[in-house]
């Protein structure tokens, strides 16, 4: 599903943030990318989703058999790349439901499916809410406006469920959540695991991985993947902290 | 009310007939020589067959105007206007304007397509000289018959002067006096035509009245004069303009609108102004200098202005309310967009005279390109306006880094019991907002349109339903090309 080879990237001020990333994620797999602050985790997510402000200087990204990098952010989204934001953005005056319906219909049109009318959309929303066991209290509010941290993350997971991406990137989705919210969000992520879907979880802490069990864990440090392993790697990191990277980093 | 489709059908039907009412056909061969003096005013009045009192009224206005100078206080850069170079009475000429749609700015045609303007209307809106002009006067006459049965008068200003001289004489200039300001004085001297509405006591006008069905030729809009009177306990909702960008070779527009609401009456006046803004370099484009004012003459009267201003190279416009009656209410809801090199200086005046009067001002200014957008508003509470209330909210949205937004509130309170609130914000469409929308699958254009419509939501919801849907599309079209 996702094939990253020797990816180098820099930001506007010329600093190189990614220094040769190799990563391969197959459909049905969940990979976790861990690492200390400033290691390049969010940059990687941003580049994959097409966030402006980065320049890829070397390497390639193949998604679903095609070159991902020339596509604009909205084209990537319609092709099935979803980014759950670390800091979901507020859009005042825009109803959360209308926003989601516009987005869903844009994606559906791209897939050659007909638009959902208001009734059909509402039905799909209800079904998804039930499946994810989340309440409907956010739907009639402005997009992320006045949402608590937990509500914002819950909304991201709900959007992901509605848009049914092939590649889901979750950027620090666990940050700033209390234990109940973490459980709710993790539960949502687990329900969205599917043989057709690849997921990349980006996280600073190991605690999300208590709830969502990844197939592979990679440790990113100073723009490179310095360690990869199975889920036991998380426990190791928990015990020794990122200091254990020592020489490897 | 008939659906818009029906109306268009009717329009199509009537445009194939030649126009057979009124004075329009008479004037086709006439026009006044360029220049403006008392003789020009006499010429216009004579051409329209006006009574002596109205000629005198025009002359009085003209004498005021001669002693006045154009306002310099607005934050607008305006090239000097030579008032003697223009012709103040010109019939539509078939050899001016573009000959066919091929000669019209292709950008304008694209816009028509995006707004879904029927092919049959595009030529007329673009100012192409065609034989079957989109002639809605005839449509208005069918509505007029229905309204007439109820006692509601809705007709051209010229017709009102002939048929209802007492009403016109009583109210004309009673809200905007001839010498009120430079442009109002000019309008009073040389106004071409306009609309007249009178709703009798206790009656709720059953349909939205619209100038869309009234403007007969594209070129009659230059010096429009509108007078709307709602008698005791009556209600009317009036729509002005249309969402299609109207091309007009008259660069200077100076309209006057007067509203009068008597006891317990309510007037809702909605405008979508989309005159040609000029091209991306600022060439061409209308100068729009409008004086709009309403008087709540009776207790518990209410006047509500809603405007969506997207067109014109220059907009100078302050729809205002004079709250004379006790417990009367004034409202102003505005969206103003400036893109490319457009300039807008717009806002309102709320003058509190009566007790317990209240006013609300919601202004949303959007600047893109190199556009300059100024909110200028006055809230004045006079000594006798016990317990007056005002709430003002001015929000500005910037798109890009070459545009400007300015807020100039004037607050004058002469009664200690008044409560006046003013809130203002300025924000920028952030890259994060755009990226968030795009990451969910929306194109750049759709993302911008969504964010801007969200910003304007409080104002757009005040528009009548049909108008609101069109206005949303219009906002998107107006901002095209403003994000890289």
C-alpha cells in the first residue's frame, strides 16, 4: 500500500528534517512510528498528506502502485489518504455535518459513486456513530469550534470512519487525551482496522499501543528510522526511554 | 409567488414581443448633450412629462449640488470625475456597447456560466445591444395586477409621479433631503427612474418585491431613485439587484433609496450588488455611490437592511436607520468583498431618537488580492433616546498579504441610560484551514468557498432563501483566483 524509499525532505528555512526514510506498509497492517520530539514524525505525516511547506529533495513515495508526491493534497485525500490531525483546525460558521457531507461527496464523486442526499447521509452517519459507539453531540456544531481536545480527536476518528480511507495516518492522536477519551479513540481505531486498509500511528508515548496493537513499530530519531521491531519494542522503549537510542541515534 | 422558473418562462415569452407600454420607446432617439446645468435638469424633467413641483424640486437639488464638493473622508482612492463630460439623459444606443457576446470580456462570460445564468439573459446583462432586451417591465405588470387587487402599489418611479403624486410629494426627500450629500443631491437633480412601493395599513405583502423584474434596460440604473412606504402595521420584503455581474458603460452610479416605516410597520430590504468590478488590473468597473436610508417614523417600527456587496470598482454606501418611534428597531447585516483592485467603504448609521430603540449591526468584510475594505459606522444616541441599545460586530477576513481591512466605528452617546457594544475581529484564512479542508477531499476553490461562507453565515441567513443560495455561489465566484 505504502512504499517509502530513501526519503529526504527539508523545510522552508532549509533545514533537512528527514534524512533517508525507508518504510513499507502493506494493506491490513498497522505500523507505529515512535520517537522523541523533533525527530521528524509529524513532518513525515505532513509530507505523506501533502501539507505545504516541505520540499522533498530525494527519494520516492509510492502509494497503491503510483507515485504519490506529484498529487495535490486534495487529490491524495480523494485517492484514499487520510490524516488525523494532531491539532484539528477550527472552521467557524461551518456546520460539522455539512462539512463532512461535502467532503464525503467529493470523495464519492472521485470514486464514481453518486452523491448522498441529506437523508442518505444522515442514515450513514447514524450507522457509523453506532458502530464506533460515539455520541452525536458534535454534529451540529461548527467544525472543531470550541471542541475540547478529546472531542476534536473523536471527531477526527469519526471523519476517518465516514471517509473510509485506504491509508490512514494518525498524527499524535493520543496526545492530550484523558484515559476515557483514549479508550474511546483507541476503540474507534481498532474498529477501523481492516484487511483493505493500512494504518500508520504516530505517537510519542507507548500508552496508545496498550490499546491498539501494531504489527510493526519503528523508532524515528533525527530524521531516520533507527530501529524497527514488533510490539515488544514499545515495552522496551517504555522501560529505557528514548535515551536507549544513544549511539544508534 | 411564482417559482423563478415560471418567471423566466414569462420573461422569455415577453421578450419576443415588442415593448408597447409607457415612455421607453419614445426616448430611444433622444439624448441630452454632455454636460450638466439647469437646462439639463429642465430637459430631463420635460422629457419625463413631470409636474412643475417636481421640476422645482430637482432644480433646488441642483442648486445645492453646485455648492457642494464630493466627500473626501472615505478611505477610497478615486480618480477625479468630470461631471460635465457625461450625458445625463441618454437613451440606450444600439451602436454603443459590444456588438455580440464575442466582444465581451471572456472572464465575464465564464462567470455567467458558473452562476447558471440562462443563455437568453447573458447578452443583455453583458450590455450587448440586442433587439429583444431582457425586458422585465412586462413581467412586473403581471405581478402588479395581483398586488393592485390588494391595494399595494408597486411601480416605476415615473409612473408613481403620474398616478400617485400625493404620496410621492409627501414622502420624496423626507428621509434623504436634496442637499443631504453630494451624490444624493446629484441624484435628486437628474434621477432617471426607479421603484415606488406603498403598502396600505395592516397588510402583509404576500410576495418578495424585486427590482430584478423591474429594471427595463441595463442602462437605466445610473441614477435610480427608490421610495418605499409601509403604512401602519404593514410589512414588505424588497430585493434589489441580481447576482449576475451587470455590465454598464456608465461608470458613475449614484442611487438614492428612501424607506419609511410607520407605526408597527416592518421593511426588510435586501441587496445583492454585483456591478462590474473592472478587470484584474482595475480597468473599467462601476463607481457606486449610494445613499440608502430608512426612517422608523412610528412606534415599534422596524427596518432591516441586508446587503451582499461583491461588485463595483468602488463602493461608497451606508444604509442607515433613523429610529424616531419609541421601541423602533434598526438592523444592518452586511457582507462586502473586495478582490483584485476593488475598494469598498461601507457601513451604516444608526440614529437613536426614540425611547427604547434598539439596533444591531453585523458587518463581514472580506479582502483578497489588493482589495481595500473599510467598515465605517456611526451609532448615535440622542438625549431623548432613553434606554437605547446597540450591538455592533465587525469582522474582517483577509485572504493573501496584499489586501487591507479597516474598521472605523463612530459612537456618539448623549444619554447615560444607553447601552452600546462594539466587537471587532480581524482574521486571516490560514494555510491550516485550507489544508484541513483539502485533506478531507475538497478542492482549493471549494475549501475557500466553504470557509468564506462560514465566515458570512450570520449575514447570509438573513437573506430570503432563493437569494441566499445564489449569494453563496456568488461569494465563491467573486473570490476566484485569490488563493494561489
